[in-house]
C-alpha cells in the first residue's frame, strides 16, 4: 500500500500471455527459463510466487498488491521482443543470428508481450554482425541490455513519469480519421495517422498487422501536431509484408491507459521501390579551404517528403576513416533563395590532419525518427591551415610574446588558448590578423600571466563567415585545428644579459651586465679560476629603477696572467633567483709583458728554470733590456728586475739555487749575471777575440752537476776574405772562476763556409746507470746536425736536413725536412710529430719524455713512455697562442710532478708572457655519490647506485678507472674492496674533461661508506679521488623525520614558505609549510623512489594543521598521471596519522607533502614511510 509508482525493466523480456505462442516457444524455441521469467526472477520470485502483506496477513501474487487493474497506482514495463524470426534483418544476414537480432527502436514486435501502458525498447546482441557499409543498422543498433537505457523513449519516459511526475495524457479522438494512409500502398513509404489531438498528449500507438502477424509501437508524443507527411512511418519497404491486402488494427494509449481501439483497416501492398536520396555535390576531387561556403545538393525520391529542405543532417569523415562527425547549424543552413543547403567547411574533429581526404554523407529526415542517407561516391580535400611552429619569442616577468608561422591566406584572426596552472579549462583571447608580420610570422603578447607559473599555449586561426542568424558585427567564426602546444614558464626574475668582462689591470676586472628584472633586490656573482669549479664571489645590491639599464661591478685583488670566468644572477628578498647570465672569461693582465715579439724566442736559449726549492725563474727581454722575475706558484710573480741591457737572454739554476743568466749586451759583449735569491744580482762579461760585431747568436747555458760548472755555448763567425770561419766558443766556470777571471774558454772550429745557418745548443747525455750525466753539444751546420760530447774532442753527424736543435739530458730534439713544407719533429731518430717549419721544439726527459713545439699559432705536445709515443701521428694540440713562430719553453717542477710552460701570447703590443702549469697526473672529482640532490646522502641497499665522476685530463689519454668501496664502519681504519673496473676509450684532447659512470648494486650492511676512484692514463700516471660519505639503508623514504633538515627533499614550490621546525613528533625536527593564500598550493617532495610496478604500497605520515583556509595533503604518484592521496585535514588539528594506498604502474614514484586550496596558515609533517603491502 506504500508503493505509489513502480517501473519494471524486463531484462531481456517481460513474461508473455498464455496462448498458442507460449506453447510454440516452450516447444520449439531456444529461450531459457530465465528469459521467459526474467523480471520475475530479478524481483525475487517466479510467475506464481505469492507475497504476504505483513499488515493484513493477506497472501497473493506480487502484481496483485499493486492494484494496477484499478488504475490506482501507476505501473510501467519497458520490454522488448522475443520473436527473432520476425525481426527485420538485411538480406545479407543469415536468419539464424543470435536471439533478438537487431530491433529498430521505433518498431517493436508485441505479439507475446503482456502490457499495461508500456513503452517498448530494443535490446540487441548483434553488434558483431554490423558492417560499415550498412550504417543505418549500425546507427540504430545497441549492445546488449544497455539498449534499455540508450533508447530515447525509455529515458525520456523515466524522466517524465518517475522523476518529473509528469503524465502524458489528455489526447482525444478526432473522429474516424485514425487510419493508415494511403490505403493503397503502392509507392514508397506507408505512414500512420493516429486520430488523436494533440499528438504530444498521447503516449504510444500500437499497430498490429494481422495478415503479416506483425505488431509495432510508435511514440506519438514525439510528433506533436504535424501535417500528414510528418506522421510516423509504418514501413519504408513493402517487401517486409505480404503482397495484396493487409488487415491492420490500431490501439492508442497514454500514461493512464487505452484511449481508443481503432477498427480494422485494410491496406493493399503493391510492388514499389523504397524511398531514396542521392548526393550530387560537392564533387569528388574538389579542394576547399576551411571556411569556404559550399552548396550541398541532393535528390529525394519518396511518396511523402517535405516541400522545404530543413529536415536534414550532414556528416563527414576524414582520411577515409569510418568515424563520421556531425555538422550542425550554424555550419549548415538552407538558402531559400537558391533552394540549396549551404555548408561552411569546418574542421570540427580533433583528430583531423591539416590537409586530408574527406568523405561526406547527407541524412534526410522523413519524420523525426525516420531517415534516408547517401554518401558522395569519391573524396574531396580540405586544407585546414592551422598555425605551426608556435614558440617562445620573448619572456618577461609579467608577459610572454609568442611567435608562430601563419599558413593561411584568408584568415581573419586568431584565438590563443591558454591553460593556467591547476586548471582543466582554457582561457581564450582573440586577436586580429594584424599580428602577422613579414615572412608569414605572427607575434602575440600575453600580459595576463603571473611570475613563477607554467602555462600551456595553443593557437587557432579562424575566418569569419556570414551565415543566417549571425549579425554582421559578429559573424560565425570557423576555426583551424590548433597549432602545436608549448609550455611556458614565467620566471620569478628575468636573468641578466649582455654580461661582459673588461680587463683593467693585472689584478682588476670590470664586470658589466644588463639589468632585466623589475622585482629583484640584488645580484649574486660567481667565478672560477681557469678550469676549476664555480665559487661564490659576492652579492651586489640592485639600484631602484635600473631595470633595462647596464650594471657594473669591479673585482679586485685578482692574480695576474690568470683566466677568470664569471656569471651573475638576480635575486629578491623572498628567496627567488633568476637563471644565470651568459658566462664570460678574461685573462688578467700579466705582470710580465713585453713589446718585443722575440721576448721568449728560440728554443735553445732557455727562458725558464726551477730552483731546488721550487722557485720558478723566468727571464725575457723588453725594450732592449733583460728582465728577471720569479714565482712560487706560477700565478703570483715578484716585481720584475732589470739585470742588463741587451737581447737573447738564457737562464740556468745550479744545485745551490744560484740563478745564472747570459745574454748579448749592447756593447756586443756576452753578459753574465748571477744571484743566489733572484733579488740581489752581480754581473760581468764573458769575452773572446772572435766575437764579431755584426752578428749576435743566441747563447745556450746549462748547469752540469757532473762538472759542478756552468757551461755557456755561443756561436760566431769570423770573416776572412770571402769566407766565414765557423766558431763555437764554450765557457766553463763557477762563481769563483768569474770573480777570479779564471773562466775556461774553448774554441771549436766547425768549418768554413760562405753561408751558415743554425744555432748551438748545450745539453746532457747519459753515460751509465749511475745517474751521472755528461755535457754534450748539438749544433747545426749547413743542412746537417752534429753532436759533440764532453770533453769536446770529436763530433758525429746526427741528422741531415735538420735544424733548430734543443738538447735534453740524454738526447735532443730538432726539426727535419720531410715533404714539401712539412717538417718532422724528431727525438733522436724517433719521429715525435709534425709541423710546418720554425717549430722550435723543446724536450724534457724524466721517467717519461715530453716534447713541445709550435705549429701555426698552436702549441703541440707528444709524450713517450716505455718506448712508445702516446700520440701516433701529428702530436696533440694543447694551447692556442694566436700567433706563429713563437717559442715555447718548458721545465719540470722540482718534484717532477708538474711541467711549467712559458710562451708569448697576443697579436700586438703589449705581448703577454703566459705561464701554464700542467699536472702530469689526471685529477679526479667524484660527482655522485657526492653532489647529492638537495644534499641527500642516503642510498637503498639492493637498488642500483650510479657512481659518476669527472676526470680532468693531463696530456695523456685516460685508459681505465678502478672503483673501490671504503667501509667507514670498520675498526679502526675501515675496509677497502674493489667493486668495479671501467675501461676507457679516450679520443678527447689533452686537458679535456671526461664524464664517467659505473652502476653498482649495494649488498653491504647498513652504515656509512665512501667511494674511492683511481684513474690511470697512457703514461702510467694515476689520479685519485674520494666521494663524500654516504649512508646505505633499507628505507625507501630518505630522511623521513627531517632530522637532517631538507636533505633528500626537494621540488619545493617556494622555499620561502618551507622550513624545518622543532620539536617534531619523532625526534627533534619536522617539516613546516606555510601558505598566505596567494597561490593554490605549496609542496615539498621526494622523487625517484624505486618500487615494483603493479604491487600495492602504503604511504604513511603524521600531519598537524593550523589553517584558517586550505587543507593538508599527502600524495604519491608514478609520473604517469596515476596517484593516490590523503587530503582531509583542515582547520586546527593535533598530530594525525595519515595514509594512502597506491599501486604504481611505473618503476619509481614521487611522494609529496602539500598544502592546497589557496591555504592560509601552516601545516607540519613528520615521520614519512613507504611500505610494500605484504
């Protein structure tokens, strides 16, 4: 008695009435019991199941309690058909399809359905039978029981009757006019005219064709008061029914019940063709631009159809696809003057390409539910001219200018689509075609952006089309497909630009840059020396109103003759930083300069030497004067001291540290000076009768530890008649010899010649394994090179066509002509490299041999170890001096671990004397585990740890690296074991940086460790480095209770709102995030946490809040868009335990602590954990 309305949905069928059909189906049908009594079973009882009224004790069938026979309560059943043999099927289908086949939603068979005010819908299991060339069947078909809810009649009825409490009733008969027209069915469709007024107050008309044993139902309320031709179509194909006379009965119902049963009528079925429609234009092969207005022409053959053309639909597909997209008003309309359908060609589908092949279909409605359709029989093309190459042209702190390529010729404007952070929708701005400039490039500026946010942009072009219903000042816009999508980050601060360095002096540089930010309060400057690491230098306050102007800063107290690099970035008081400016480098002025390009020239006159205490000694010429300076590190040099007047100086240092310098002085004498400390000097002259006034050859000087003497060699010519007498003079002495005029002088006559070239050189040769070295002399004469050993009695030919010798301690180097203009650089009889001549090679001999020479403005090197040269062909370039025919000078450091090079640099005066220190062993820097993200120094046991390091090469190529693990937990000094060897195939240049890596899976016990790296090069040199200490742990979340600050935590939206607070729930620390309501969220996260995809994990943590607005949230996501979260803490709370489960679809996850919803207040987080569900 409490049931007022009941709606029953039979799935799949309502029970049928007793009679011949029941016997037929029970005997011959394949229906199952659940189909026969389907809805009874769903209601919990069979056909004869009785229910008990608990108030009266009365027992009867469930439907008897409803009293529907008295029309006291409303009852409606939504049912389908069970007679598959009577269901319409295309002739191509077999007649043994699945039960129920495909049922047209407007024509349902009712023979075996018991009903009381029903609406009938279809249900089908035949979708696999639907084929694309019969689209009308596809259109009306549905999938299984879903059809009960897909049916328009069903859903509208449920809404009106059950929800809106509307009753479709009140129609009345209009005399005897209820009939089928025409009675003579001999041409095309047969329509039903139900004699009620109005249609929309009647619910359904049921038509039973007794001759065909066919029943169909029509929803009259969908038709309204219509002319005859808009009446429901009873059938469009006479072949569905027997020829000749058909006997028909009609019942009309509303929601209350039966309005009228119409007496039997007779209709003659004669031969005829069904209605048809033919699409005439557009023509196959036509090409259109989006926005073109074209005419759609077609022809209809039918008995009753509208005199106008407004009842139609147009659909299109692209690139031959089977998916059709509908085109609706205002893109289509009927032009009454031309009596044609007009269509604005428009790309309305998201997957349509810029230009492709399209198909067109027209659908004509004969009534609201009956349609005809046709396709064009070939294809046409549409160019949708979307903009391309959308990119960032310029970014400012409150606007961005985008650039794009305009591919259209007729567009009227553009729409810029922008998606704001945290929003799913788009903000749209419209621009005219004036944004297009030269070269079809367009520029659009968006000034509605905020700093610190990322925006997504796309662009559409449009044309404006005059169509009915649109005013002239606001015509229809037809849009292209969107351009490519770009992401634009608006920085908090714009980085400085045009950063340059000017060299002021040996210790001062001037930095200048353009200030581009309106919001910064200062600048941070970093620097690095030569190839070192970046270091903080200073901060500089901003000048108010300086945006757009040039800023400057002077850097003092620098080292001379040193290459410095600088960069600058802006910052504000809230902790925001801009990106770094461009880097610029500059070499400070050296203390050592010369106005003479020959200041360091000639390889056999050594200009640099090293004292036993490591002091570097350098001599050169400038303005006809001889200058000396010295340094402890090769960077900071003492003030230069003039020690004589003249040219071609050379230097040597004896075992006691006394500096000896020889040169040609202005009086055409050979000057000699000496000093014990390089600060107080004495000088004298070395004299000889053969010195010729018109020729001055550069002398050589060495210290012989074997003789305990200084040896000076100089070459001269004495003119006799038409010949020159070739003389080499050797001076041997020590300090006492000089003071007592006891210098030993020996003349060596090397021959007579008309023309003589070449320079003498003094060096050493090994006499035995006792490390005692005897002096020897290399000299060139004519086109040959000769050698004479101490005590200067015999000479041997060393090489033909050789020149520019330089002696080492055992052997010498020289140039020798080979082919055309190229010369070989020879160490003894071994080829060390190539040059173009005038290379002036020098050699250093220790456990390895190093040869340096100049070639076309560059300094080259080769090295020899264990009998082999490391560079097999031309040697290797190591320095660019920008000028040719400059000599390089080389010397070992006192411990033989480094080499010092001195050379002249520059193309004009003043020339810079450059000094380079070369570490002979490679240097190593361990990057990870050292430079941890956000200072995190933890790693998980059992997960791969990528160890990375950089090798700063010396001269030789790197061959291999060995990786060791140092266990710091061991007592007392730890335990070291090798965990990997990394072979290196090094094709890079000297002094380059190599980035290397090794992946290791820790299986050690938890504790503290460090990584040791040994690097070996081709000369056998070893470089070593140690990583920072790191911790191995079993935890998935690092620093879970923030006891190490923000170590291992990053991804903070704004570090100005993030801090470590004390005390925490666990330990002394916890995380605090504050919000001021200015943005939607603040976040701190930890990413890259390894997990097993497909397994369940629990993210847990503790949260405390103090909000006036907003919520606190824990989030876990797998970088693929999948996430889980806990986010129900708001207001003011004590510590609460929060957790969320998650099944990642990736191999790593990110966890975050967030405050959201424009939060105002604070939240605290502590003791995170990520646990795999067991």
